C-alpha cells in the first residue's frame, strides 16, 4: 500500500497539479496512515448496515462456496445516499479491478483495508460509498461493498449496468491466487442464480472501458483466457484520472 501512496504523491507533485488533486493525495495519505498504525474503528450495527442491505444480505449468504463478510462485520459506514437499482434479468457486464497496494493476509487486515478504501472513496473522492460492489481478499473472502442492489462507482459509463469486484492487492506483475479467482467465479454464478447477472454476461477489466491500467498488466493478460472475456468495449473513452 505504501508504494501506491508514494506513487500518488509523486504524480501530484508535478508543476501545475490541481488543488483538488493535491487534496485527494493528502487525504489518501492520511487514510493509509490510519491503517499502518493498526487503528481500529467503532462498529455500530445501527448505523453501518441499512435496512435495504440487511434484507438482501440474508439471501446473499445462501450462495454456496463463498465466505462473506457483511458490511456490519467489516465496520462499514452508512452510504451517503441510496443509489439502488434493479435491472430486470440482471446486468450484462462484470468488471474486475485491483485495489493496488498491499495484499491482505487476515480477515482483520482485509477489513481494515476495505474500510480504508471506503474512507478514501467517501472522504477523498466524495463518493456515496466504497466504489466496488464486492471486495475479494485473503483466502477468497468476499467483503460486501455496495452489493447487488446499489449502483457502483468503479467504471465510467458502466456503473449502472455492471457489477465490480475489487481484488485486494496490486496485480501488475502477478495474478490473484486461485482462492480469490474461485471466489469471483462463485460470486458470479451466484449472481446469475439470483438474476443479478445475465447468463450471457461479458467479463472485463476497467481498462476495457477507460484508459486505465486496472486490473494490472499481468491480471489482465490472464483474464483474456477466461470464460466470458469480452475485451475492449465499443463505448471505451479516456477520462481524466482522479489521481493525476
């Protein structure tokens, strides 16, 4: 994670960097320091999981072969707004992302990193919630982000017609381990069974929709041999990165 934060600071230190970008970088640095110090956060079930999240979570845990960590369990803050959506028959796209930075090696560490990214997305980028629908970490554990019922904030032009999985770690030079990959497959199959994802969906990396490196060079090359891989999308556009 430290290397990622340093990269952010480097890319925003160049002459002409905007005040907004500098603010984001400083905010990210502060959130990273929060995790490095091993800080804990207060978990308040009354405020961390909305009624809507509670309703569908009871159905979600019925998915086979997936170890879920609910928003309440990882200490999520409440979303700033309700961005619920319902696509009849399910969405047609699944996007893989990497969070960059360090991998996580325990449920507690993964929870801390997931919470950090929620803080970054809410406080630094001023989004309503953590951007990903689900976050996949240590031993394929799946942390519930926005879930099936909320529009994500992860891929320009596709947030309201896709679901996203954020793989904890940097996969520029390596791929996620098999437990993480299997968790993603199981999650997608569960989404199909729940009619949240269409059976004929296509699989993409963020770079298929926007000019980003995500989900990392090695991971993206690996994805090209996966079932349902769709490649670069016709709606591809290049938008300014919030990091530089």
